[in-house]
C-alpha cells in the first residue's frame, strides 16, 4: 500500500471513530477552545495534569475530517507526556504542517499523516486547531 494512502486511511479512521472524545469533568481539569472562522471548525480540549505530566486529555468539536482526526490523534500522542514534552511535540507538529520543519519528521509517528497539509495552506488551521487549544490549556510553569 502506498504511504499516502495509508496515511489517508489513518485520518479517515480517526475521523469516523475519534479517540478520547467527550468532556472531562472535575475541578482539576483545564480546558481551552478554538474556532476556525474560515470553515467553521470548532474544538474544545480538556486536560488533566498529574503534577507535570498529562494524566488525561479529551476533546469535543465539529469540523472537517482533518480537524477531528488531528484532535483525536493528538490526544493519543500527548497522554502521559510531561508538559515540556507536550509543548515540544506541539512545536514539531506545527512546524511539519506549516512546512517549516527542519530535518526528518519520523519521530512524529502516525502524526506524519498530516505532513501533506503544508501543501494546502487553507487546511493548516484545520490540522492545528486542537493543538493550539491544547497549548492554551497547558498550565504555565
């Protein structure tokens, strides 16, 4: 199977069956929302920290397949990471989708499915919307 086709299947799967979908409850939960006025995508990300580590992360929202799949895959990728690691992952993902990544992106694993987004500037916001909400929800040091 061609690599691009495999990546497309991953995005479609996460769009159809998003992981970690739903609101987190509790006083120890942070949340942040984002909206793309160009296409109407909306997302809210909930985050629960255990010290400096992401204990749980979920999202809710509506939008295109890229937006929903990116949010779903993001929640899987950052769960269990330390705050600094989650921020570093945001930076590497954002560089990839904006086409500014220097060097190889293999360390992004399945998130590389969004690498082609950089060729479609209007879709960059779709892929990065949940990631920006995550960054806003992460507690300051």
